[in-house]
C-alpha cells in the first residue's frame, strides 16, 4: 500500500515562503492524481491544489497566483510552493492521492503557521 509523507511546514512571517513536499513510498506513477488539502482548527478540510499524472494542475481561488503545485516523478515527490503567505493560510496541510485503481491515501499532515 502507498505511504505518503509530508514535510516542509513551519512558522513564517506574512509575505514569506515555504515549500511543502510529499514523498511517495512507492512509484508515483501508480497515482493518477495527487492533491494538497488544508484544515485549520475547528474548520472543514479544504482542497488547495491538484496535480494529475498527465501534468494537469489546478489551484483554489484563495491561493491562485501565490501557490504552485508540481510533481517530480523521478523523485517520487509532489510539491506545494507557497509564496506571499498570509495569516489565513495557517493550517495543517495534508497530502492526498488517488491510485490508478481507485484507492485513496492520506498523509499525516504538516503544520504551516503564518504570523502577522
């Protein structure tokens, strides 16, 4: 079974940048789509960005122009480059994937805190 491991979170000032990584234990080619979700305390988990196996990417309106999702298949890793961070971006960020046979996976999450 695929294992997902997030890293790269931390504490940054507003306007700063972070790059989150999600490392896949197996081959990333087994995953049709990978996404980043985030969840603030007491709030619903929301979709942030998605990258498909064939290279199509989408980002939520709330992060458009600031966040970029990408996949490096050679490194079995998905990234979320976060620029111009705002306090409202503070949340636990989760890696999510759907395999080519329809199985879903979640990582454990990495905390992002943006101070003003």
